[in-house]
C-alpha cells in the first residue's frame, strides 16, 4: 500500500529533476549491488537487511554516482548540498570523523567540524538542514568510556556516589538500560582525566557556539552502548545550555533497535519539557547490532537489541509518534532518519492527522545521500522537509568510519528493491520516447 501511494509522486520527480546519464548509472550500480553484494553477508547481517539504518556510508567498493566518499572537504560538500536544493532536498553535512585517541586528534577534528559549519555561511540558500558530530571525535574514546562507567555506577548508587565534575543534564538511563559494561565500582577520574574532560567539554562548547552563530542545528550521532551514556551526557548538557526559544539547535540520537530506547526517549523529553527547554531528537534504527549482540553473548548477558526486526520497527514507529505529538503540542523537534517506506508513510499520515504543517522544520525526514531516493522524493513531493545524510572527508582520515559503517550494515545496497524498480521504469519510458 505504501508503495502504491508514493510511486506516482516519485516517478514524477524522477522525470523532472534527474538526468538520463545519472539515472542510467544509478540503476546499473544498484542492480550490480543486488546481484553481487560488495560485502560478505553473514546470518547477523541478514537480520539487518530489510531495514538497514540510513546513517551509513555506501560500501567503498561500489559507491553510487556523486557518492559521499567523493566529497573530501566541507566546501565541496556544501556545494553538493546546494545542488541538492535544486531538486527540493537539503543536505546534512557529516565530517565522518570518530574514535579520537588523544587531545591532539580531538583538536584537529574540532577544527574540521568548525570549518564545516563555517562553510555553510557561504551558501545563498537554506540548502543545509544540519551538521552532524560524533562525540568520540572530540573526546578521547578511553575517557568517554570512563565517563560512561561512572555515570552508570552513579545511576545505580545515587545516594553514595557523587561526580563532582558532572554538569546539569537530562536522564541518560532507564531501569531497563544495559549496565553490564560496569560490573565493578570504577575509580574516580584522575586530575589529568578531569582536565581532559574539561578540554572535551570546551570543544563541544565551541562547536555549539559556532552552530548558534551560523544558525544551523547540530545533530549528535549515537554510538555503541559502552560509550552512549557519555555521549548523551555531553549532548543533553549542551542542549540545556544552548536550546532556547521554540527551536532546538542541539539534537540527540535515539537508536530504536535498543530495548530501552522508548523509555529513555520519554524520560529525557519529559524532563526537558518540565525544565522548559526545547529538545530535538534524531531517530534511527541503529548501526551496531552485530557488535552489541556479540559482546552480550560473550558476557553471557541478555542482548540490549530487540529480539526481532518487527520489534525494532514498532519501537521506531512508537518513538516517532511520541515526538510528532510533542511537535503538535508546540514542544520538541525530530529528524526521522529511515529508509523504511512503511515508517515514512506512517509518520507522514500521523503528522497530517495531527495538523502539523508540511513546511514545519521541526519535522524532518532523512535518508543517506545516494540511497532511498524513492522515499526521499516521495516525502518531498508530499510537502515534507527531507534531507540527505552526506558523510565526507579525506579518505585517509575517514576510512575507519567508512569501514565500520560497511561492516555494521552489510546488504544495504541489496535492500533497495523499490529504487531499482522505479529507476528502471523511468529509463524504459525515456527509451520508448526516444525511439518512437
């Protein structure tokens, strides 16, 4: 049903805004990927295939035309976003840096993020909807794990365990959150670690201030559960400082394949509302399923991931519905990052039923640049705000990021059946016109 509703609008968009050479190349790439997947498919990846998380770069061995891997710098990425604007879509600029080991790397990464935000100022249109950061790029990974351990221990021993360095924040746990990462009481941060934490918080502050100056939202990506508490802590403390008025500028990310996702979202959103702070979230399904399950199995504990893909779908749709109701009531904002047509259709219908205006920028849909164009154009033609997630950067810097995304999302290109069908249909129509 969802396909029949969206297809006419998608085909019309392909006719109006896509050149024949680009159609031909895209169709060839997607069909090749479906027949000869660029990555080995394991049983775990097959579970992911029906609805892979969109926040994942295209596997390097078979990039689509004008793929994110060909954009090496923020200026070029911003220009590509400006071209997207011509077809009615926006860009989400993602300098694909993560897992910094030391302060020197973090400082380099911060400079790259600041230049990315600065590049947006040169654009004559509102072609960029947001920029994206991973906290592991501006806070050493080892330190972020230490902060996460201490936050977990504090949650379970609140009366007897204090964190003198802790800033005001929103809830980062629920009672159903995984705590097996911290089986014993962690040592307090050393003076050197506290100093490094202060430096990391200052980097986040500078990045937030630059986003406020330019007027572009900052979306903080989620990562694996070993460091997610620290990521949420950074995100929410920054949101409390910088989110003013009606439109949030700092967004957190909820991975709905996690069993505690719904409850954590509700707790954080309700506390923000109680405090009078506008809050924004990006909803995704998740990109670390294989590694999360393998770790849980090795420790002999229950996996934090939903047992079935259907439970993940239901959780995503429930969280989306919750945030749409918040928007309708005047609080909150959401980016629905999904390649799943049923989820897109449900959210669009819910937004319409709630009376959310189509141009309301508090509701954004997002898909990966070069993928799920059928859904992107269908939502755009229905009047909604749609962005394409655009990872970029010099290959030697972002290779680890790209390889992790490819490993965690095997079979991504093979899942694009509707895209292939629609591209082929439009190519055949043009061929008939040319011949007859």
